[in-house]
C-alpha cells in the first residue's frame, strides 16, 4: 500500500530560484500565484515516488509494439534528368545547394 504524501510548502525564494533556473522572470505577484501550483506539482511527484514498485518490471511503452518494416529490395532509381527537373538550382548534372560552412580566413 502506498503511503500518502502531502504537498510541500515552498517559500517565495524557492519559487524565484526555480523560475531563475527555468530562465523565467516573475514579478512578486506571480511568484505568490505560482507557489501553491508548484507545491501541488511537487506533492504529486512525491505521491508517485511513494508508490511501492517492488516486482514491477520496467517498460518503455504501456503495450507491446513491433516495427513493421518491409524487406529492403533494391529498385532502379530515377533518371538524373527527372531529379534535376524539379531542383531549384542545378550545376551541370548536380544539385546546387547553398554553402553551409564558411571558409577559414
């Protein structure tokens, strides 16, 4: 049986610290508004932490799943002309793409 966990009480400084870690800027009124909400979230996490999981097998998904992959069968590719026909920019028989790496000085 799981033991009951209560919501922790948080100070305004603790809420401000969490906000700073999350890179949030909160005014004092917002900090007071979020204190009970953050305490409730932490209380729910404490409830989950108090559940007895002895004998429970870890799992990645709540149900069994399998990949449905078709066999990899080689097929004839498209002709170069068909590929280049829809390309936004072409250089000879190649696709032209913008540079992504700058040249070193």
